């Protein structure tokens, strides 16, 4: 059976599934329940320094984008960092770490961008015995207006400066949590590395307005008739997060920087994809808030079974395996050719492929009088729109054209030379001329 144990920055946990800093990790009660359910670690909900108290709204804090059957596709929140007493949190962290020494506990922190504030709070956190800290440079609402959260994460110079302070006054691993609300994720990642960060975690939530109530004309969630921007997370943000993870993993500028992957991880497959793109572990929030802590059991069993099937004995076996296959568009092989193929036995004759291709694509799908749908290879450009709109999985597939076949669009013969795809004119004299 595959070994799911994880060693991230020297922080050991029985599996790579950690709970992200969020409401599920706000207090001892929740964290104990999480560990009993099987989570490998937690990032304790963000602590702030002493000073003006953090006061959350006493109205709705969440907005949701629902899919079919009210499945949660995206979750928006306007909640701030912990509103619980700093010292109470510290005492609870110490107790839980003492009782669960084999589980990872990392403490998320957000204090004013002043050296004194960080110098004051870091020894307090170190006394708890927690395994490390995560610097919250990503929260896009509430705290950003106070000069913290994403207000820091959008300025590389601030990231580097604060990271240096933390490495100076704290002896354990420092993880920098990056905001996605920025044009180029490499700049803050490189700044974290320059400041001595042991790792980065990403993504934090995306700045968003989830919806508008057309009766009250107020953004949702609404507090006494007013709404505000919040942080967006959940399955819908996974593609955005994975792209940013991949950019950091493959860039020479940030090469070798460990990554903790965050963003829409709901199943074992999501986790495996993040790990393949270079993450040493993953952090989960929305899935736990949607399905409860026991969702980790399915993640653990699914990942273990897949690893067994693939012959992976540990997580390290496939960390970053997909990174070499992430490239820029200009390096894609334009001579590689596929065509759509419709399995008539599986086709339910709904016509969605025909409508999509006829109206918005390349008119490559033909419909007979008896509603039999076929592909016209001379017009098919292999865009695979038909595959994606078909309601029957694997009814339409993209079939690679064998070497020696003719691409009907160009009348050129498809060949593979020295492992690379190429084409030649479908004419002996023209081949000789070339």
C-alpha cells in the first residue's frame, strides 16, 4: 500500500491533506475533530496582533455559485481574520500540538507591516510548539483596507521585507501565502524567495462580487442593504490556481521553491494534479465546509489506490512530474493532428455537438435526416468543442491520426521523424522538391 506520509520543509504529517487557514481551523474544537477525521495537518486561522479588536459582521458572510443539484462551484466570503483572543488561540494551539505530535500545525499570521509588530508576535507563536508559520499576504477584503493581507501581497518589496523579519525573529519554517489578485505571480513568489521564505502557498482567495439581488439591488451577501467585495474560492478557482502553481514551479526565477497548493481541491484527483505540478502538499477549505471533515477519508483512500495502480510508493515519486510538460504556446507541435470521432452506439442524438459546431465553430459535424451525426474530416480542426458539450462521456473522442495518413485540410501526409511530428506534401514530386 502506498505511503502517503508527507515531509514538507521538515514538517511531517501522515498524509499531504492539510486544512487551509479559514473558519474550519478557527479553534481547538474544530481542529481536534479534523485530526480525528484523518487530516494530516492544519493551518490555524489567521491570528492578528494585540490592538483594536477584529469585529466580524453579524449577518451573512458567504455567497455561493451553485451548479446542478445546488452543488457548490464557488464560495465567496467576507469574513475577517480570527476575532478570538490572541492568547486564547495560542493556548489552544499549544494543547492541540501536544496531543497530536504527529500532525502538522502551522499558524497563519497577519499583523501591521511594521518590524516591531512581527518581532512581538513571533516569539509568542514559537512558544506554542507549532511547526511553522504562514504569512497571510492574500486576504483581499477587510484587512487589505487596513494595509494588510493582499495590500502587502501586491507589493513584492513588502513581501521580501516582512519575510526577512520573520526569518530573523522566528526559527522554524516560514511559508508565504500569495494573493492571486496580481498580474504576474512570479514577482511576489520571487520576492518571497529573496526574503528567505522556506516555501510559498497559493492561491489565496480571488477578489469578487458573487451576485446581485435584483429585488434589493444589493451585492450578496448583503448586510443591511449593502454588500462588498469578498474572497472567492472553491472548485471554480482550481484552473486559475494550478496555472499560478505551474508558473512558479517551472520558472528559473523561482526554481526549487517548495509549494503548498491551494484552490478548489475537492477530490484525491485534484490533489494528485497539484502534486504533479510541483506541490509538496495541498490545503483544503471549501470541500470541508461543504461536506464536513470526513471528506478527507475519500481523498486518502482515492489517492492511495491511484498511487498503488501507478506504482508510486510515496508522494515524492510524482511531485512535479507534469512540470516539464507545461510549456508556452509557441512551443506546441503544430504538426500533431487529431480528428473528432462519434461513437454511434453511445450517441443519444441530442444534437448539441451539431449546434455548437455549426453555429460557433467550423461546420464539421453533419446531421442526416434521421439525426445521425458524423464528422467531416475536411472541416474538423480538432478544437474538441464537440467533446466538451456532449452530455455523454466518451461518446465523442479525439483520435490521433496515424503516421502516413493525410490531413484533409492541407492535403499533406502526416509523419513522425525522430520522435517529432512533421508533414510532407501528398505528392511524390513535391516531396522530392522539398
